[in-house]
C-alpha cells in the first residue's frame, strides 16, 4: 500500500505532436531515468574576427540530452492486462521508434504524387517533439540516436523487458520560424532557466556574505 504521505512522483515523457496521428508518439516513462546526461556547446562568433567580437554569442548553446529508459511489462502482467499479455511492450517501443519515422499517410501521398508525374516531392516533416522532465524542463528536441536492447521475451517472442538508450538534440528558437510553437517553447524554457540562475546566484551570495548582508547599501 502506498504511503499517503509520500510525495507524488512526476513522470517524464517524450511527446511527438502530430496532427495526423496525435497518439502515435506519446511516451510516458514507466520509470524515470536514474541518470540524465546533458552536454552544452556554446555558440560563439567567428574566432578569427575582431577582438571585441570574441565573446559575442550567435545564439543559445547546442545542447544534447542522453538517457536510458527502462521498460518492463511486469506490472501489467501482474494485473492480468490483456493487451500486454498479447503484445508485450511492443506498443511502448513502437511509440519511441515512431519519433524517427515519417508518417505513412505522408509517404503514401508522396508516392501517389510521384506516380502522377510530380517532379519535386517535399520530404515529410517530423512531429514537433517535446522532452518533458519536470515543469522547469520542457524543451523541443529531435531524436538523433535510439538503441533498444530487448532482454526478455514471452513465449510469443514479444519483448517484455527492454532498455532504450536515447540521444536528443535540443532545438532552439534559432531552429524554428517565429510563428512555430517550438520557438515559443524554447524561449519559455530559457526564461525559466534565467529565473533559476537568479535564484541560485542570490542564494550563493547569501551563503558567502551572510544571510543578514544587504548587497545594496554601503
């Protein structure tokens, strides 16, 4: 029995927003990753420019996120879930993998256009994908690598336990047109980060100078 005094655990998620099939790429983490790796590469101006330009930033840093997601059918099998008994964790893995696929409806539409003699075909756009890991971390991303290790299967060869290693590139307002929702999403993320940084700076100064110190008087 769950202790009612225990804090509610938020679940991280990766959500692919697609008007053609809005439920195909919604992945709520069954277990939040134990470890999350992030790498930031500052985007400075041309190193060969004038001295005054050495610290000029061309935009937000290029950030990559890496995480390992664990997926297990044990909870559903214990509750005798009919879908899991029939399919294992194939649906959860498919939802992750669909982040890397163009939608079949668009592929079929382009095939029809080619068959009718259309010369130029525009490659299908992927969904706007959001990585959600707490209210202060909601960022647009694109999947750059997915590696799945299936470690247990049922008698029908459906995977029942797997780990998925993800690499995600964070997309910034430099990657979207002004009217695209991804532009506003990243800008809001940066504003939250700036607020967090201000809180951290104030706390650090207070710890160094003493809680009763007044920074604005001499």
